[in-house]
C-alpha cells in the first residue's frame, strides 16, 4: 500500500489538494493511505518552500501548485 502525504499548513489550495488526492485514489481503486502533514518542521524536512506538496512513498512528486487530477494520478502511479 502506498503512503501519500499532502504537505501544507491548511491554506485553501492545500485543502483542495487533499480533496483531489482522495478523489483520485477512490476513483481509481488505489490502495493508499492519505496523510495530511501540517507541521512546518516536517514540511521543511522535505525541503519544501511552497505548498501544497504531494509526497508518494517519501518521494516529493508535486510541489507549490494545485495539481490536476491527471497530474495526481501520474504522481501516484
């Protein structure tokens, strides 16, 4: 099972990203745990300066923008 982390402090784009990721995971029957990371120290540990960011199995895939569903799916697969 994949672990997908959404890094962000709670801004509107971060909240939209969480909803999009959950939707893509559900729609495509992907076995994944979606985790929200809001702690700034944990976010900095990934060398992220602009959020939202998506980390799949500890690899940063998308950062600093609201991704499309197809971008999320490509990052997960």
